């Protein structure tokens, strides 16, 4: 297959980790599509096999949509863009029908009604879009890889130093004023965990990504 690639997997064994904020990502459509809910989007996609497109610049979004198509028996096609701005412009111009994109980057268009968010990822709704349900609320059975930022230190960094870094980072990032001013407007959620918890999260994220990549046929098994 032309989509298949030989991929080098990155080992994170021994890497010391600190903490992370997570992107709140949502499935957003052009209102011209006529889909007002996630279920209506699925129905539209089923009624037009291969006739709907989504744009992306990120591999994890492509993996999510490959899984979405598999779970729902749809064929929403991938259109690659060099940058997020190009993809948003294409959606505004109805050249594509959907984006799975960070909601913080789209709030101006969402508030103006030029775009419509149908669902968001994660366990809780976004404070920016309190009326938009999560995938979990809607009973979505597919797996989703979430975008995140993390703080990493070289393997072998003394544990007391890692613990100190973690404590200082989580102290600042956990302050309500910091969250309200610096995270929420960007569509970011704080995830104030320990180095050990983040290490487990990172390993699980990589394992899920590897599974989805293989299922999508993007690498040789």
C-alpha cells in the first residue's frame, strides 16, 4: 500500500517525566453540512460513502479518524494540509466538511456561528463549550489519542530534582488564576500528576498509538 511506511518507534524507558497539560480537541464542522450532532454527522457520512472529507496536519488525528471510520462503517476521506490555518480556511470555505482540532484555536469561528463543534474529547466538557458533549457521553467506542504537552528531563536525572521540578510545576499550573488566564482560553486542561503517573500515561499513549498505526496498515506488522 502507498500508505504503508516503516516507522522507528521511540523508547521512553528511563526518561524522567514531570507533568502535562492536555489539548481539548473537538470534531468541528461547517454548518453547511447540515449536521447538528455527532450522530447526525455519522448518518451524513454513511449516506455519502467517500463523499465527505476532513482536514488535518497531525498523524494522531488521522489515526483517530481511521478508527472512527472503522467503528462506524464510514469512509470520511483524509486531506493533508501543511498547517492548521490552511485546514481551518478550507473548512470555512466548505472545501472539507470536518476538522478534529483544538477547540481553543477555533473559538472565534465557533462563537460567530461560522463553524459548529459536535463533540469534544476527554472525560469532561470544555469550559469554553459547556453545551458540547464529550465522546464518552455519546458512547463512542473508538479510541482517541489526545494531544499533550509534557515536561521531560534526561534519563538519570536525580529523583529529588525530578520531584522538585514536578512540585514547582504543579504548584503553578494548579492555581485557578493560572488555569483561567493561561490554559482555558487556549483549550488546555491541566493534568497535575506525578512523574510516575505521567510515565505510565506516556507508555500507554505510545502503546495505543502503535496499535492504531498497525490497524490502519500504515506500517508492516
